[in-house]
C-alpha cells in the first residue's frame, strides 16, 4: 500500500474529526430534543396573527364602508355612533414560512466552565423549541439546505434527522440561500465571522424582501474574557493559535473590539429592519425563545404597511377610529 502524503493524512484527520463530531451530536440529540420540548411547553400557544385584515376569528379593526361593498358587511352597531358606515374586519391568520438556520460550525462546540451547554447545544435546543412552538401555532418551518418547510407536528424529529445525516461542510453563515418574499428567517450563530461576510449574507437573505432575526449566541467567557496568566488561544476553524503571556492585559482591548463588532452588526440589522438579539449560554433558554416568538411577524407587518398604497382603506386601527369619533 502506498504511503499517505501530507494532503491525504490531513483529509483523514478531518474525516475522523467530522465523523466523531457527528456521532457525538447524534448521541446528544435525544437530550436536546427533550429539552427543546420542555422549553416549548412553557410558551403560550395560540394562533399567530399576521397583524393585517383577512380571514380569521379575531377582531382586527373597523374601517370606513366603501361604496359597492355588500351591505351585509356593515357593522350597524358601530355605524350608529356617528354619520359614517363602518365595516368590521378580522385579523388574517394564515400560515407563513419561517426558516431556522442553526450555525453548526466548529466554533459552536466551545463551552467554558461558566456555562453548562455548548453554543451548539443551545443553538439546536432553541431551534427545535422555536420550530415546535411555531408549528403548533399553525406556521410552516424549514431549515435552509436541509429541510423543506413543513407544518408537521413531528417537525423536531424531522429537523434532528436532517441535521444528524447532513454531511455537508459546516458553514458559519447561511450561504446560497434567499428566502421568498414575506417569509422570515432566524439565524442562530455566534457571529464571529468578519463583518464584511455578515453584511454580504444579510444583504443576500433580505434581497427578496424577506424579514429576519439575527441571534448571537455566546459563551459567557467570550463576553467577560476571564483569562489571566499565560494562555494559549486556538481558533477552531483553522485560523491558527496565539499565546498571551499575560492574558489579563488583553481584556480591555478585547472588550473594545467585541463592542465594535456588535455595533457594526447592529448597524447592518437596523439598515435592513431586522432584529438583533444577544444570548449568553448561562442564561435560561426560554428567555430567548419567548423573545423570538414575540418578534416573529413584526417585520412583515411593517413590510406590508410600506407596500400598501397611500390612502388605501384599512390603515387605521380600531383604537384610532374610536379616538377620532
């Protein structure tokens, strides 16, 4: 048998690491699924209104009657209060698609003594739990590059199976994907990529008018930099190693760079109308789940309002109509 060259040996080591990581992830998946379902159960379920008029059971607003509409649509009780006729509208409660992208790159495996879960475990737990809550509310959930949108009650099992059997490269950002208009995407990542790469991906993801939510999941050690003395830092994605003689002297510069990086990310999300959330893995997972669940749909409401022609009916809420009268 011919001896392996350096390139072959490197490929073998990479394959062994990848298969080992895959087996480890597969072994922990049942625990993550159980934890995700437990967290999802703490969130109040219910139909997720789209915050605009349409078919549904919940009252949305009163609007002025338009000549030519069917008389049976008039709300006579409301119209009796003044000299105008009003139509009672319901809130649209149709399902739309939410894409959930979990970062599974090597840097997500990091966990310090300050946290119980690795960033990868917390990312998958939140992704599963959010999918369960959304599907339970009537939405459709997909994973870019892995799973088509589905409203199946077995959404967590489908996501887990797709992730465990995925053999593609673990990218740090969701490349080559552009959600359809009015769909939403939730990106769960540590976001340690260069800001130029983040700018490119966010621009691509929002190119079709879709809205998104960017979540930075970090280990508490990555925020507080609790190191002192001689410390060797290893970049898990191939950027090399660096040794600090007295790591405590790096803390101030590290904190400043971290804040500058986040300020740049926040500027990008504000430019596109996205939400930006920071979550530490030493905090309860349900905090992030509740925050994300509350924000789903907010961006599309703004997008719909911006597309509505000026002066179109139905732009005033029930409260504003009542105040005017």
